[in-house]
């Protein structure tokens, strides 16, 4: 018997993806793992899957029908390179190697180029949804050539999550496009989580509600425009009681957030591209700040405001927080899509932003109703330069902005950190501004570095002779 698809790397993600593939009509799945005991364990615990167990790369290749298609799900980085090196030896031109791990998109670009020289297709594929998604239906973001999409498309459509009848997979673009979009997905996820955390903190401190009561607030929000997986699981986490202490689990968990690095990649890449993803950056930095226990310990006695947060009307305060969360979330997504647009332009990918928002509606961590509105926005205006200027978002921001400003002011006055709320508002007001103090910065740059400036009233590039008689001269454009 031969397999039409293979999976290399049988830790939690690879095993679940292999089982998902095997459960679909018409698929036979070959499996391989560096440590063979994992392969044997998977095959013996899931006889229903009908896996073809292989113990060498040669055996793995021989068990696949042509064109051979293999999905790698190993530890991203050197592990991925090691597996590719082996597969290239046993595969032939026309075969397809898919990397479903969390690779940095520049690594994917490099690998695609190297593998392409052998005539083998290489596809970098973002997979979101954690272990449950891998098993039951993830959101899938494949890059790679059009040729490989012909073979891969139907297989991926059969295992992807379904949102409103549509599979959550689309061919994102060539080489690293899929991993780029997956990276930004994770960055948006960081922002979304931070915003929810800030909302929880404000409600907790402002109203003295218990975590279980706040869980009810989130559960209610989940019935409206904030409906999303992250809001839903927030309610579940807040409701959880620790078995040992009988206290809310959220009060027992150490308040130091971990990170596996994809948020940082999103921000680093945005800095390179010159895209202000301030919400994502603040969310990433907030995790860093939380984890610096020693710095927090020596800073505890820094002076703060005399007045703690006081709230007269809890219900209207909570509604303000909800609106601030919604407005900030719109900003975070708008910034994320801005980064995808800039990445597409810099790397020559033709990315359909509306299609991206649609494949995030199911399977992945940021799945939300709200993504339909983003799809609408790009359907109505494919070249939309700023997502939050689409009519639906303009209306929502108009409805939310007073509350948003109140929440940012109140949190600043009470000394409560709300970095994602406040930086999102600053970004929004920065975009709106008729004039920005960037004019002064240009003046300073010209003063100390003769960096020149442009004028509002005539064409050309100018420099003031700051250390001379301070007259203005026309200058070469040096930015
Ligand atoms: P891990 O990231 O823990 O990786 C373990 C697997 O990698 C094992 O199968 C291991 O083989 C293999 N491996 C490591 N180094 C090598 C090597 N040099 N040569 C061959 N095989 C190697 O597994 P996960 O299942 O958690 O994740 C797999 C991939 O999916 C990762 O890239 C991860 O970033 C990505 N991902 C994970 C998500 C999650 O929620 N966990 C979500 C989306 C993507 P062995 O058994 O022999 O050690």
C-alpha cells in the first residue's frame, strides 16, 4: 500500500495533524519520527488511522505515491533544516516538501530557494490552532509555488477548519508569504490577549468584582461584537478555581507572561518595514516587563498617585471598558494588516487581505466574528490603505472613542498600566492629526545632521545654514 501524504515529526502537532489527515476520505498517511518509539506509539495507539509506519527516510520516501508530499512538523530552526536535508536526498523533482512548523519567514525564503534548485517544491506553511486545531481543523496559511498548491490545495482544504461553510485555508503567496502571515497572526494574538488582560484588570480594580463575576461580563461580551475564541476562553480561565487553595486560579498563577518569540518577530519585522504596529509592540513589551521580577521588586515603592481608581457607576464603567477594548482591537488588527500589506509589497507577494481575514475565522487563536467585517472592508476596497478607515470601523470608532479616551485618562490618573489601550489611542490620534510635530523633528535633524527638509509651500529639498548665517539653501535630497 502507498500513502498520498506523509508527516515527519510526531510530537503533539505532527501526531494530531497526521490523525486529522488520516481521518479524511481517500487519505493514506505515512509517518516518520527521528526517535522511532514515537512513531510506534502513534501507530499502535491509533490503529483506526491506518498509518504506514516508517523507520528510515528511504522507507518513508518509498511509501509515498508520486508526486511525494510530506509535511514536516518538527521543532522550528535547526531541526527543520536537518529534516529538509534528509528529505532532499530521498525525494525527486516534482515532489513537495511542506514545512508546517513555526519558521521565521526569512528562513522559509532561504529554504525555498535552496530546495527549488533540486527541482523539489518547498512550501512554508503556517498552521494555527494549537494541538486541538491540528487534530480537528486548523487555520492553514501555505506559501510556496502555484504548482504545489494544485496538489496541496485539496488535501489542505479537507483538513482545515470550516468557517461559515468555507475551509480556513488559502494560497497566501509565494515562498515565505505563508509564514509571514502566520507571524503577523501571532502578533495580533499578542495584542488581542494584552487588550483583554487590560480590560480585566481595570474591571477588577475599578469594581471589586471577583474573577468569577468578571467571567460573566466576558461571557456576555462574547454574545456581541467582541465575540471571539479569546474572549470565550478568558471567561473560562477567570471562572477556574484552584483545587489546592480554593482561590480563583488567576490569583494563584505567577504574573509573569512567557513568549515563544513570534510576537517579537512581528515587531522586529515591522521595524524593518517601517510599519507602526504599536499595539503589538506594547503587548510584546508588556510580557517582557511582567517577566522582569527583579526589576519589578526594586520598583514597587516608586511614587504613584494618591487617589486609587474610584468608579461610581460600575455598569457604565464596564461598558466604557468594552468600547475601549473594541476600539483598541480595531487598531491592532488594522496595524497587523498594514504589516502584511507592507510585507507583500517588500517581498513581491500578491496577498489577498480579505482572504486572509476569512481563513482566520475558524481554527486559529484569533478566530472571531469581527473578521467578517475585515473581509467586507477589503471586498469593498481592495486597495484600502488603512483598514480602520473602512465605513464599519469608522462607525465603531465613532461610537467608542469617548469611552476609550475616558478609560485611558482614568487608568493614567489612577496609575494603572494600560499600555495597549493607550498606545492604540495615540496611534489613532496620530493618524487623525492635521499636523504632526514631525515638522520639529525634521528641523532638529537638519540642525545637527544637515538631513534637510521639505516645505509645505514649494517643491524641493532645503537646508538651513544653522551654524552659519541661518539662511536657507536648496539642498540635495538626503532624506
Ligand atoms: P516540538 O516543537 O516540541 O518539536 C518536537 C519534534 O521535533 C519531535 O518530533 C522531534 O523528534 C523533532 N525534532 C527536533 N529536532 C529534530 C531534528 N534535528 N531532526 C529531526 N527531528 C527533530 O513539537 P510540536 O509538536 O509542539 O511543534 C511542531 C512544530 O509546530 C513546531 O515548529 C512548532 O513551532 C509548530 N507549531 C506548534 C504549535 C503548538 O501549539 N504547539 C502551533 C502551531 C505550530 P524527536 O521525537 O526525535 O525528538
